[in-house]
C-alpha cells in the first residue's frame, strides 16, 4: 500500500497544538499587564485550538482506516485486533501512570481520553459504515449523520462539541470521521497544488481554527456548531497535502514526520506530565511563569517520546503480531475489489 506522505507531520502539529492549548498561555507579560501587554496576552490565548486539532485527528483517522481497507472485500477479525490493541495499549498505560502520579484515571477519562473512546466506537462500526458508504455513497451517509450529530449537540451538549458523555460524543464527531472515509476514495483524483497554494490552504485552516475558538468564547456559536463544517474544510486541505507530497522530490521535514510517529503518546501523556509538574515544581518554579511554561512544554515533549518507547511501540508490535496470527489462522485471503473514484470527484 502506498505511503501517504505528510500526514505524520500533520499529526505531530495537531498533538502539539493540543498540548499548547492545555498549558498556561505563553507568559510574556505578567498578570497585571495593561494596554498592549494585556491585548497581546489575550491574543495568545486564541492561537492554539485543541478541539480544532482533535477534529483533524478524526478526519485523519477515517481517511487512513478506509484508505488501507480499499482493496479488501471484507473486514476480518484481524482488523479489530490490530486497531483495538494499537489504541488500547497506550490508553491502559496512561491510566496506570496517571494513578501513580496522583492525576487520577477518571480525570484522564474525562479529559483527552474522550476522543479515544470515540475512535474505538468508529473502529467497531467501520464495517457497517463502509457498507453504507458503498451502498448509498459517502456524501449521503455524511449528510444523514449530521442529523444525530447536531441533535446530540443541541439537546445534550448545549452547543458544545464534547460534553463528557462517551455515549453521545462519538455521534457529534461522526460526520468528521466519515468525511475522512470519503476523502480516502478521492486521493487518486485530488488536485495537484503548488507551493503558494498549499501554504494558503495551511494558513486558511489554521486561522479557521482560531475563528472557531473566538466564536466559542465570544459568540453564541459554540464548537458543536462550528467544528463539523470546519472538518469539511480540513478534509479538502488534507487531500491537497497528500497530493502536494505525492509529487516527485517533495517530502516533509524528516524530523517532523518522525515526531508524528509518537504524537499519540504525546497526546495521551501530556496531561499526566502537567499534573506531575504542578505537584513537584509549582511552588518553587511556578512563580517564574516563563520558566515553568518552558519546563512544562519540553517535559511534555520529552516524556511523550519516552512514553512512546515504553508503551506505544510495544503495543504496535504486539498488535501487528497478533493481527498476523489471527489473519493467517482464521481468515481467508481477501479478494481485491478496489474502489474506483469518479473522475469528476474533485475538491
């Protein structure tokens, strides 16, 4: 299967955005700042939209899952073994480490883990969703999914996107995940994009996330209303990123692609790191706000990488080995039935 270059870089940037949205904003000015200092401090607060980054994760997940299943006629048990173990291993490790440092497993569940529960539900439903996409077309399936998404937002979330109930949060994000599935079938016909155009798209997506954050806190338009339409713009952008890096000689920076390989660990572990630093150093280093901010950021990056080595990579190896065992022992070799994208399906 062809590698989709550029997506690991996007994953790392999104994970870093989540981290920066959770730690104290860059403290260039003190608490008593006035005038330009106060204006700048408030401006910094809208630069990193964590929920917006999670939306990118949802679209990426649907895209990658469906892209790698396009050539198979059926989804067998090995699919579930591999997907569940890849995501559940670091999750369980996160619960254990959180308990050890006094963060509390439930704090993690009600925090960043909400999106991971959604992912597990999407994986479970994927065979049904894929059948619906093939039978009725992804556009119709996405359109229908908007009904329960906005119903859950309006009736239970009061306009918010994730409201702490895993039984409903997945419904809100479902159109975003399905948009990724649709995008997987458009890769072959995605428009080629030049350097100037791809940077215009990147800036537009970034500032779009800033706008949704401003609307969330300074208008009646909460995340539950803005992030689903935002995910459709993200889908169009990701297709252009893939097309851009499919050109001969174009590759993302090697270090940022490599960092994307442990972005999941960074996402899971950074709240635990922040809690541990608060307990250990807040009273001593905390009064030096810039020093504490720097310590928190670099500790999150370092320990995220360590967490990857200790838990995520072993989980991936175990998932691959068990999935291979299940496939070889119980599954019949898949029959190829590739999906041919419509020539007119461009974004």
